C-alpha cells in the first residue's frame, strides 16, 4: 500500500514511534532512510520519540541521539538528555508476587526479566532464553535470585516460549498484565502505559494531541495512539489496534513509518 496523503500539511511537533513491528522491520533493523529523515525533522523543530517496551539503554544504543525523548519499558520510564521526565514503577510487593507466580508455573516454559532503573536482571541463564532477552536489554545481569535484587523495579517482563496470549497472559492476569508481543507479557504499574507517558511528554513540552503523530502495531501501543490526533496503525497491526487509529501506514517491512512521515509532512 501507499502512505496516506493529506490535502494540507499538519502542524506536527512531536512524533511517537513504536519500535518492534513499526519502525523496525521483522529482522529488527532500522531502514537506512530513517537517519536522514531524523536530521530533517530536527531541522524543522519536530521531536521524535521512540516508544517501546525495550529498556532505555537499549533504545539509546539503537537510535544514538540524546536530544530525543525516549519512552521506555512500555511507558514506565521516560527520559530526555539522560534526565527523567516521568517514572511510574511497579510496587515491590507486586513485583515479588509476579516473580513467584512465574516460578510456580512449571507447566509453562517461561523466563522472567526484572526490569530495574539501573539494569535488567534474570535468573534463568540458558542460551535459548538469553537469546530472546539480550536484544531488548543492553544492560542485563544474571543473578542467583531476582527477589534479592536491590533496584527500583519498573516492570516485570515475562517471555513465553509458547503463546503469551494463552500462557503467560492468563497466568498473570491477576496483575492486569499487558500482552505486549507474541511471546512477551509485562506486569507494570496500573497507571503505566505508553499513552500516559506520551501525555507526560506533551505536558512537559507544551505540545497538544493535535500536534502529535503516533505509530503502533500492537496492544501496548493503543494508549499512545489514543493520545495523538494523527494516529497511524501499521498495515501489519493487530486488527483491534487498527480500530484505535485514524489512519493506516504501510507495513513495518515496507518502511511504513518513514514513508508516511515524509508523505504527510511533504518532506
């Protein structure tokens, strides 16, 4: 499909972009065309905001720009210039209960990542699990006991080698867990999501929803799409997510985010 074309160029000042399934293709790569676009946006005073379930350190390594706003950990942690804009962490009691629930679910093949402010932590250290966790967590420590970690917990992420929708998701539903991918489930603060995080960014910068674009493909992007007047679901998005967006962008494998930004803004 072709990207949408608007009759008039909207006054966009903030663009929030999901990573996996949106900006990243299925090989987890950023298209080469993204980097010159990023420079053009900066020249025009338009701020890009990577928004992901990934760790801040991972996003910062991937994109490599301090001046951007980063919504990390699915909205629990928002940073710009290495300064925190908002933090909405998980209570120690809930984190403990979630870790214990996963430990007890021996009928499922699960791995837990305790996501802290300073680092992420795992106690499962086999290669198949680490191959799934390492790409999302640039700062990752293997520890003997997750419950002994001394750090502010942002969320508990659980990888399900089966289906998160039928395994870890229902298991952790008591915590209002968010199915954030085919295999990932996040236990977070009840008030933490990408939508609340994006609104915090808008409030901090004095930017309204009418001046905001957002791109997403999965359930963890719904709040963010609702917070932007120019909301785009990727063509590969889950059908329920598409229902929350006003427009559709070409798929992540067709460089849909970059092409749509250029088309809409006339770049």
